[in-house]
């Protein structure tokens, strides 16, 4: 049997995974919606563009070619 702290720690880890998956999916959807335009996607998410790029790097989401032009 798991001790209380172990059980809640495991539950938090699972919740973190779900939150990260949700954030990744929402970012990808917004980038599709705005045709890869990170500035518009960030604004729609109420994030600074630099913060969006930081999250994209963390989730392995590559910037679109449009952003590199």
C-alpha cells in the first residue's frame, strides 16, 4: 500500500501529464488556426510571444516556415 504522500504525488504527476498534453494540443490548434503565425496565436492565448516559443520548444513544436521568413 502506498503512503499518503506517495499516492498524492503520483496523482499530481498524472495530472501534470494531462495538463501538458492539453496545453500542447491547444497551442498546436491555435497555430493551425492562425496558419503558423505565432504572434497571433500567442495573443489569442493571452501569452507573450516569447513565452509561446518557450512552450513550443518544451513540447517539441517546431515554428512554421512562415515565422522563419
